[in-house]
């Protein structure tokens, strides 16, 4: 399905798909990360649709959410504008409240949505969550900003993927994200990459505020860039809990889908 979203006289088509449950009234909305698509949830959909109504969508410019020729968004992308896209889909489907599951950058979008439209969020499951950029990730972003206009974007993306997911057992998820990123256009990648300038103050705000929405952080034991900051935040945020999957990297839903599905479904069911 596609939703035509009109903003400032420019139209973008967002692709989404719903899986309806015969009796459940609960919705679970899946949000992928940058360079990915809704296809990364292929190991979750069957398990979750046994219990809930499921919504998966492709973020702007990703997967099947391609911009029609001649109708490209001309304004710069921001976390707020991308979050607004998600809100538009929820309103279109008349979903008044949903549980949200996100991976990587998708976790930032969900947290941003929870700040802006708290009434829409019943709970959050944030996999491979990003709440702070350590020295290595800040250097990576700085290099990307320096070379983004002169180096082919796929070279940059492969570098990012290798730094975030460096081990042999991360190869499957690393290749999945690289193959999905190949579907992006260079201009689309640059629009998304420019959003990194918003990250530092936004993440600082998220770390400082307990939003009082039940939140499960589900992280890989080997997610060396982002796990340390999540451990610290969970100690301070009363509404948050952390589950660490052993022998697992950043993309937990791909590397360890059985554990991911079991823990997240149990967490969502516990919210009533």
C-alpha cells in the first residue's frame, strides 16, 4: 500500500503494509534504520502477526518508498520531518496507539515520535539503540561529512557497516544492510547523512529525560559502539529495561531473531 503525503506542495509516496489479527486490538509498528527497508523485519512478521496487528513501512527514499520523478522533496530532511511521515501513516490507518519496534536509527525516530506524540506510543522496543556517539563513531561521522561529496556513497556506507558490525558473525546483517543501501540514490543518501548534524543535541536530550513510557532496550553483547551508553541510561530511567543478547552485534533482530522475537513479544504482552 502507498500513502501520498503532501507537504509544501511536494508529494512523496510512502510504502507500508499491514497484517491484521483476527481478534487482537494491539498494533505493533516496525521502523527500520537508515539504508535499510521494511524487508529487514522478515524474520519478525510471522511471529508477531500471531499475536498483534502489524504495520511495517519503508521510510522516505528507502525500499519501495521511492520519490516520484519531478516531485522530490526539496527541503532538507530532519528527524522531525521523517517522524512526521510515520505519524501521517498512523493517522491514515486510524491507529490511535501502537507499540513501536525500531532498529538502529529507527530507535531515534521512535524516541522522537514519543516526545512529539506521546499519546500514540504504548511501549517502545529499541534494538541496536543509539543514545550516544562515542569517540570512534564521532570520528566516523566527521570523516563522512568531509568526504561525502567526493567519495561514492556506497564506499562510505560499507565503511560505516564494517565499523559498526566488524565481526565474522555480523557478516549476514552487514551484507543485508549494504545490499539494501545499494537501492538508495546518491542524493538520497546525502540528504539522510546531513541529518547527523542534529544527532548530538538530540541524543543528549534523550539521555537526560525519562519519558515515562515502558521501554525495552535489546542490544547485542558485541555492539561495542552503542551498548555502554545504553547501560548507563537504563540505570537512570525508571521506565527502561535492558536485555543483552550474547554473541550478537548491532542488528539484533537479524542475527538472533528467535531470542529477539521471544523477548520483545513477552515484553509487549506484559504491557497489557
